[in-house]
């Protein structure tokens, strides 16, 4: 028996390998097929008994991987074994998506946005369509800087930062790793960008240091004071967010300014951050006694919101979260990505996490202060989805996290060919203006090549409120 042809096929449901074999002498009856010594249970042939000079086509249902080599063994009824070694090709991957129609369905004082779309792709194993709605949206495509320096970061933080970088790069985001020296330059220039800092860090002796930032970000003159260098009496990071459009992303701490780590690896407490839970003073527009943080070494009962499900964000075990009542008392413009509630005697804390708080042209995205609850890959996933949402580029619908999004998800055998719909929840009309910006984002991923693809379409739709 000889192999005449092998074709590796992709489909919308599964992958397969098609073999064409020919018997030169005598006859052969196929009994079993193995790939890499594992029996293939789902296979079919147009001719189970093959006589001399005849050919037979065998189709094997098998989840092959691009660029991998496979040993295929065909066993006959007389226990003869024929072995072939074949290599799967690398297929060109692509994804295409378009909005086919948009409809707004009214229900008394609310409306629902529904989008019909089509998508085609090859070489991808999954496709997710995400629908976001905003009052306005102006995409800025900021460069993402991630602090990454083995001299100042513990292994757990390095793993998190590496996972974040790898996943963002795989989806073609512009990501730059910055060590301490490059961070000094970045902090001097203050470009409009996204900066991700992962806690905890470590000092020169390798000891764990929590709630800490490198000195270039908050204390470049090394005097231990972080408010004296700020134009607004808060922090240099606040100034950078407000005037320079910085999006500060903090992982592992809700008060990252409490300690300062210097270039020699030494650290000290911030001498002018002596109040407990004073993040509102250092990193937001608020001033006052009331803290925007709340919790009791836990953050209570969890209620995922619409955006939580759309983005697939993880549940968090954090010591502290952000108090929605306090945020609103200060008039801070924020977007919450998950609700938590603590109920005790005469006290109800309505908390949210993660959260984005607008600060001038930029803002602060906090993912909380959990330590080992989430795996590095889970944190990276959440940051990827938050980058995709890019709420900082928008004027969002007030309390939109309850209504303003939707998603649908598809798995495939390498071929995507779908016509689908995705819709929001019912959105109160009194929160709307005369138009709504509809943004459809498609995310595709090739498990073979470990690469992701992003595609999107934005539509403006006029509404009657």
C-alpha cells in the first residue's frame, strides 16, 4: 500500500485529514487507523477492501495542528501495518467581519441595540463578536508600556507582566517593555500612553514590597514626598493623567503610591501619604476626608454586570474595592466592571472592581489588590479585554456597565463562516442623547499559531429620546 495524496482540511465544526492510498499487489481490508500511536475512532472510507491497482480515500476526523508532524498507521484485517509520516501545512490565517444591519428596539422608556453581522475566517479556532455602545467614541490607539525589570520585580509579578505582554502582543497591540532606566525617560517625557505597573515589587535584598511604585513616577527628586512635585498638589501621576492623557493601569494594589522604590533598590514610605485609604487625594480629582475605597479584608457578595459577562472578566478576591457611593459623592466620572456588596449592621458598602476613573485627558484603571487569587493568564485575559473595550476613548453611557454591551462566541475547526446577531440589554432612554455610537469588535484566535486577530467596525446611529 502506498500513499498517493494527503490533504489537511479545516471545517466550521472540525478538522480532518484525507488520505488517498493505493494497493500495488494483492488486496487489503482496512481495520484500524492510528495517528501518533493513538487510535482514530471517527473515520470513513469509500472502499474498505482495496484490490490490486485500486485507490481508496480515507477521511480521518482529527484535530491536527499546523506545522506538526504525524505518523499515520493503517492496520489491515490480517494485521499488516502500513506507516506514513506527514507534516501539516501552515495555513494563511485571516478574519473578515462586517455589520449587515443595525436596529434599535424600543420598549416604553428603554431601547435595545441589535446588530446583525457576518464573519468569515480561516486558520482560527474561535471567534467572538463584542458589541459596545457609547455616547461618543474617539479611538486613540495608545502605545502600551509595561514596567518589566527583574531587579525590582518578584517572580510572581514577572510572570504576570510577561503574560500580559505576550497576550497583548499576540493580538497585535503596540506593547513596549520598560525597565527602570527607560521608565525614568518615559516619566520625564510624559507621552500620551497606557502604563501598566504590577505589584508587588522587591527591594535590593529580594524582600517583598507591596503598594509601591518606582521613584521616577512619583518621587524623581528622592525626597520622600510625592505631592510637592505635583502642579495640583496630588502626585506626578495625577498631573500626567490630567494633562498628558496617561492611562495608568495598576495590578495588585489599590494604593500603589504608599511606598517608593529607588534605583539602588532601597525603598521608603511616602512621607506625605499618611492617611489610610487616601487614593482619591493622590490619583483622582477628589479632595476630602471620605475615602473612595471600601472593604474589610474582603469585598463581599459578587454580582457580575452586563459588561462583566461581555468581556468575560474574572471574579476577584480583593481586600479593598472602590465605593460607588463615595465616587458619586465626589462627582467622579467612573466606569465599574463588577459589583460587590458588603452588608453589616447599619452599613451597606456598594463596591466595584475593576474600575476606570476619569482624570482629565486620561485616567486610572485599577484591577484591585488581590495577590495569588488569579493566575497570570487570567489577569492577562482581563487586561486584554479591558484594552479592547477602551472605555477611556469614549463618553460612556452613565451606568452603562449594566446595559451597554453584548457578545456572542463561536468555536470552529479552523473555518469561520457565520451570520449572527448580538445585542445590548435594555438601556434607559433618559440616559441617551441624540445619537449612539455602535462599535462591533471581532476577536479571533489561532491556537496553532498562538496569535490573535482584531477587527472592528464603528457605526453612528441617530435616536429619538
